[in-house]
C-alpha cells in the first residue's frame, strides 16, 4: 500500500493501517542496520534536505544517516547559517529548496503548523520533525515501533505517559498513534502541565503518578524543559522529581516486565532516576537505533509515491 498523502505532518492525519505499514517497513529497515554493510540502493538518485529552525542532535543525525544508508544525496540547512537569518520567509526558503530537485524536505520549526504551510507550497514531500507544541510524528513512530518490537502487540497494552504533557509534541503524537493502534493511554503530571479537555482524545488523566503507573505495560517519561520552569508552572525541579519522577520504587507499581521509554536526553534524577534509566526495563538506547530504522522507512515510502497526485 502507499501512504495517502505526499507528506508526513502528524499521526493525527494517519490511519491505523498506514501506521501499521510504516512499522512493518521499519522492521525490514532495521535488518539493514544490523548488518555489516549498511548501504542499500533504495534511495539512489533521490535528494533529501533537512531544514531545522531549532537545534537538534538525535533527530537530525538519524535522518541524515537514514538518507546516507539508503544512498540518497543529503544536505542540511541550519536557520542560523542561511538566508533565513537574513529575513527570508519559510515559503521562499521552501520554494528555493524545491526548485533544486529536492524529493523530501525534513523540517523542524518552533511554530506549530509550519510544516503544513511548507507542504502546501512545495512539490517535495515534507516530513514534520517537530513543530512547536503540536506534533513530533517520527519520534512517536519510533516509540510505537519499540513497544511493538518488545511486546509483540499494541492493542490492549496499558501505556502511562508521565510529565509535561502540555508542552510536549512527543506526547501529542504518541497519544494519537497509540490510541489508533488500540492501546490504553494514561497520563499524569502537574495539573498546570495537563492540557484541558485531554480526556476527549480517549486518554485517562490522573493527578498522581502512582495511579497512572498501576499495572502499566509501558511507562514513557517526558523531558522537563527547564526553560519552562521560569513560568512557574511547578514549584521547583526538586518538587517535580519528588512527586512525578520515576524511580525504582514507583516503577514497581507497573507490571513486572514493564518497559521504560524516554525521548531523550534524560534529566537524570528529575524525570527518571539513574537506576531506572540504566535498568533492564529501559529501552532508551534501543529507541535511538529504532529512530534510524523508522526514518529510513518513511523516506523510502514517501519517495516511492513521488509523481503521485498531491492529496493535500
């Protein structure tokens, strides 16, 4: 099957069937990553550009490696070192990149909706690598892939997402994706960091981390963005760790074989204790590997449908 849209802008827009197809393709791509010869001709003759208006290490590098492993030509554009810094608009930048024969533009932007605006103005496929407080679909896909790989299923699993739900594009994408795949999602965090009306998405909202963790199959910690602390959304980092941090004692409330995920980088002793971060439950390092496999899958699937009619 082909993906319906020329772009990947968010998991809110994907069907469960499309998500399943991406995950199945990622499974094939991970086989490539585990071989000594990490080079395939899947994207030979294709051009990938990463356009990042925010700093990133993991996401940007994984897209770059995914491109190179599949023989694509790749280029990186940093907003601080390009015409963007001189006042060029997003649409102008996108059209310039588009006219250079680019097949896929991967964009990260601090404003929600920026990838959607870009996608409407270019012929290239656009992948959202994180937009404002909206979505981070490729992170959620690698999280879901990691869970599926270890648990063998998604339907019926109890997933607890702990932390700053309000500002987290990772949480939003995971909520859309996991609920579509039949998982039961619970969230917990300070009341100031829980979006109003979240229950309408089919998620259970708890005010204590203990309630959310009870019998969970998977626990996902979210990075507390220390810059948010200035806004007084919770008393202190120390208080946050005390009431919402995941340590060995709290993890025992989850199932014995519970998995621990985190999008990284971890603030040790805040979202997760060092004991949990380095425990046998933790799949944080596996997530990094799976991120490359998932992004390889997306680049492959989107370039396969090049030439199809833009369905946006």
